[in-house]
């Protein structure tokens, strides 16, 4: 069985110092591909150097809505240049986060749209972060997005998920599906077409039950996988095969 972690911040300061051990543990836990989400230029450089040792690590890059206060003109220039590199297979994570109010909504929207245009221009999928900002995020996607992509760590309604799928998006499920207070999410996951589903850890955040509260790593992906297999009433090998197919379809790769 092979699992793919479609959203992992393994080059962040929390995880990178122990990266070789973290990757070894991931492999032991059947995680055979990781999409490494880089949120700044330093993380992109770390990911490129990782990729020299582990070619099966994929790289995505973009400016997170909550980090924008830190992004200067030079960073934008660097991102536009680096995004063209063929090692970067997606733009993200990008989007809107109204949960934290460190960055003004207008600033978030402008950066989001700017990065959607970059993705359109380069014909690379987008990885979308949407927190407490469903309407604005969906409106902007509808108006500006011309590529496919993933709504990451999904926690919204079935209606929004289906809207996104009709916009050629995939829905990615993270650790919260394993939580006791997952609320309506299990039913949403049950209803989503299986060929539109992805799994992720979003490590170092959102560690699945029963490790909730500790630092997350790709090795914990199997806990989320098991819950989703139950919800979808699928055996492990059928589900892992389908998830691999979904990932390959989005990134036009032959895994
Ligand atoms: Zn996110
Ligand atoms: Zn993330």
C-alpha cells in the first residue's frame, strides 16, 4: 500500500531540523509521496535541496494569506521566477483566512488573485486555504481561476464542496476527520465523489486522533486514511489505488 500526503509543511522550522528522520518514519508508515508546501523563499530552497536526496518529494509554493505582512516586493519577484521551475508543480497554499485578523481582507484578496493569475499563466494547479472565508474564496475562484487544484483541509458544507468540484477542484481531508467533534464532516466525505478526494496531514498542524495535541508528521497520515476508508466503505488497497490515481490525474504525472 502506498499513501500520498498531499499537504505537508516539512520544510518549516518545526520539522526541517529533523527532516531525514521524519522522512524515514513516513516511509515506514507507507507514505511514498509527499507534496511539500513551501510558504516562503527559504522553504522553497530547502525543498529543492531535499528533492536532490528524495526525488519522490513534490514541491508547491505560494504565500499564505496569514503570512502576507511579511512578504515584500523582492519576495514577490522571487516567487514569480521560482514558480516557473519545473520542480514546482503547484501554486499554494494561497487563499483567504478571516479567522486571524493580522492581515486585512483587501490585502489577502489582492495576493490571492495575484497568485491565481500566476497559476493560470503557468498552467499549474492551485492549493487553496479557506478559513472562515467561504463566500469570498469561492467568488474569487469562480472569477479568476482557470486551472484545477485542491481545497486543502476541507471543513465546509457538501454544497460548497460540490460547487468546488464543478470548478474542477479536488477536496482534501486532513486530521480533523478523526476528531470526535468532526460534526458534519464525515457525512460530507461520504458524499464526495471518490475520484475527487485527496488526503493530507497539513503537518506540523492538525495531528489526527489519538495523537492530537502533539506535533504532526506525514507518518500519521494512516490514521486519517483509516477513517476515510471506513466512511467510504472501501478496503485499504482499493482506496489507496484510487487516491494515487487522483493525484496523478491532477498533476498529469504517471505514478
Ligand atoms: Zn492551510
Ligand atoms: Zn498548510
